[in-house]
C-alpha cells in the first residue's frame, strides 16, 4: 500500500468508516516516515532568502529566526503550516501565497510588515482559508490590522501582540467573524468603541492585557469564557444588571487601579477571579467601599434605585472557587462581602495591610447579639505578610472546612489548651492568641517568621495537621508537649532557623513523619525519637554536628532517600554513619559542600568516601598514640 493510499485509509477510519483494518504495523511505520518527510525545518540557519529546492509535497515548513527580508511566490500546493516568525520580512509579493490553497496556519510574528504594507496586505488578503494567524510585533496600526483581517471568515485564532493599535472599532473584525481566540496584548489601546465585538459571536478567549484601558463601564461579552484585562489602568469594571446569561469563567483584572470590587454579571459561570495588585481596600471600612461601589454603579448606568446593594446581590450568585486579592491595600478583612461566595475554595489575601482580623459583622436583627457567618467551602487561605497580630476566634470558627492556612511573616501567637478552655465570651472578644485547635479540618499550617515567643502544650490538638512550618521563629520556646495531639498525623515538620540547641529541643515519637527540616540551628545530636519515624528526607544543614547517631540512622536508613549535611563540622574519625548512608544509596545532594576534619586537615565528604579505609587507619593510629603515648615512637609489629 502506498503512503498516500494509507493516509486515505486512515482518514476513512477516523471519519468512522467500517471494515477490516487496512494497515499493518510495517505500514504504520511507513506512514509515520511519510508524514515526517512532509515536515521541514530551516529555523536558525542564517538564511537571507527562502531555499529554492523545497519539496513540493511539504505540509509543514519552519523558516523562523532567520534573516529573510522578502517573500516571493511559493510553489507548495500541499503546505498547511508555515512559520516565518523572527525574520526581517518587510516585503511580500502580491502573489506570494497564490499557490498555497491548503495553508491553515501562518506565523508572521516579529517581522516588519508595516513597511510596504500596501503590497503586504494584498498578499495576505488572498489567504481566505486561514484558521490561525500570528502577526504580533510588526508595528501594525489600526488601519493596517483592518486590511490584514479582510477576507478571513475561516480564522479561529488571531494574535496581534506588540503592535501599535490605539483603538478597537466594529470595522476591525467585520470580515473575521469566526474568531474564537483573540490576543491583542501589549498594544496602545485606550478605547473600545461600542459593538466592536458584536461580529465575534463565537469568541471564547479575549486577551487585552498590557494596554491603556481605564474604564469598563458596560461589559457585554456574553459569549466570552476567558477575559484578560491585566496590566492596564482599569479603575472601574461594571456590568449592567440584566437577566442575560454570561459564559465568563475566568476574569483577570490584576495589576490595575481598581478601588472597588467589580460589578460582575448577575448570571454567570465565573470560577476564577484575579484582582491582585490593585488599590482595593483603600476605602476603609468595608461598609464604605460597598456603599461607594453601589453609588458609582447607579451613576454609571444612570438608573433609578431599584436595589440597594448591587454588589452583594450579584456576588451571592457567583460560583466562584478562586479569588486572588493579594498585593492590595486592605486594612480590614471584608468578611461580609467574601462570605457571600458560597463556593469559594481558595482565597489569596497575602501582602495586604491587615493588623487584626476583627469580627466586624453587622447584625441586622439584634444589635446585642454577635452574628455568625461562615465560609462554607473555603479550603485554602493565604494571609502571608500582613502584619497580623490578632485573628478573631469567631473568624477562625467561620473556617469550617479549612485545610491550608498560610500565616507566614506575621506576628500571630498560638494559644495553648488552657487559653482555649476559657469562657466562650472571654475567648471570643478578648483573646489575643490564635486558637488553632478549633480548626479540626486543618491539614497544612505555615507559621514561619511570626516572632512566636512560646509554643504551649497541645497547641494544635484538635486539628488534623499533616504539615507544619515553624521556621524562623528565633528564640521560640517549644514546650515538650507542644505537638501533642498531632504527633500521629504529622508527615512534614520544619523547625529550621529557630536558634535552638539539642538540650532545648524535645520531639515526640511521630510514626507518620517522613520529612524533617532542622537546618540552621545549634543542634549537636539527633533526637532519640528518630527511631519512631519513617523519615524519607532529613535536612541537618548548618548545625553543630560532629557525628550522627549510628544506630538511629541505621534504623532509619530503610526509608531514608535524601539527607542534607553541609555546614556542620563532622569528625572524619567517627563517620561510620556516613558509610551506612552511602551503602544504602541515600542521596546526599550537598555532599560536595559537606566536610569532616582530622587532626591534620579538613576533607570533603566525597573525598572521604573515596577511601574511607585509608582515613580510618590514620584515625586509628592517632587514637592509639593518644591512649599509649609511651609507645608513640615504637614500631608496631
């Protein structure tokens, strides 16, 4: 069977034709070879022109990253994909693409198409069957882009990044109405005229990042699922209230100038909302922000008041699972607004200006009672780098399904069991410590760099902790029963950079612990509890170890896969433990930086391992002379 016949047969199979298998394994190999022969790459070959001896049967041709300046007639009737990106192309002959009837994918990015654009636009106008086109970084203006998009009714994907478009108008996409994915990132767009996107009924993905847009006052793209407006100057995002269904699933408004939460479509499928790096929270408190945004909405749409709170009414209906509010200006936590997101699973609130998370919740029925609301689906909460000193117990209580809590780089002091047993009223209103024990679903807790003074007994009892990070809490006093209640569930423990020595560290038996990081301390011996844990990874870097407990390591070596050792001052004469690790094929990633010492000189651990017996004999002679000085000068028979 000829390759062309095999190709036809395979196509019939793909389209659902019935009958016996029309190819053998040898024929399949022949087909693969045939397909590969129809691809040719000339990228990065310093070409100044298109090669003349191209195979007329080519289906894919890569001429990217060369120095081609002109393109003349290509006689490649079967060509489907052509890549000319990264050249210096400034002139395309009017009939250059005349013989490319099957061309579907064309990449002309990073060229100079704005030069000689009269001829270039005529050449591109003949390509009516294109499905994807990339004309990024060609210095194209609005008029030039409009000429390129003429006669492009088959186009499904268009990239126009890095050009000089300043405005989008309805005439731009009039003849390319089937575009599904549109990327116009990094232009100079400051205005989008009404009805610009009306011809694009199938548009699903729109990227307008890195432009100069300042206001989105009437968002009407019902069909779009992904919208990227990041890195503009957007101050307001408003959707007029109506009953129309919006397909929006991902909205990126990060790196803008938003002062308010966006007014989003009433009926939508929004799941991911990116609002990081804005000015949200500058209007404090939360009630002020909500009032302002509702007033702004009424001014923009110029409607009489029908509903008091547009923002909250719409947020209640959103199926949002992820929201990023990091790097904003919040000084208080917008509890009421965020609690309306009943499907919310992940909230990033890191790098804001919180000092306390108070329970500022209005009670609509009885001012004398505290109103408890919940975050019913929230599993992952990131509060890193906020300057927090107090987290209300009522807020922690609201985290009914929390699994991951990141409090790194704050000043949160954990409560012990005694503090949690205080009267409910006293604990709720006046407690200055965080009662983690009430978070019974909590699995991962990061308390790195919190200036923790003391870790009391039973600090985490009641949780389901799997991983705990206590690093960089300098001079933290860790009670010997601090981990009681989670010693059977902990799999990862980080206690690096807490400035502790061996006498100040007592760890319980942890039968589930597989990862332990004790680096950057003053430890000189490993805890006896090592024998209880199926450790796989152990980090002992930058401590005061001279030797390691041979029997404990031998017991642990059955599970150990990785040990970090550097930054200690090991004794070469007491390194049997190293031989054990080496024989058990335990990985020692920093072995080249680790050293041991003898009386005469320091050795790298790798050097020691090359001839451990030689160094052992030297050590034995030194020890023999130390114990028998009167025989130091005698020959040993």
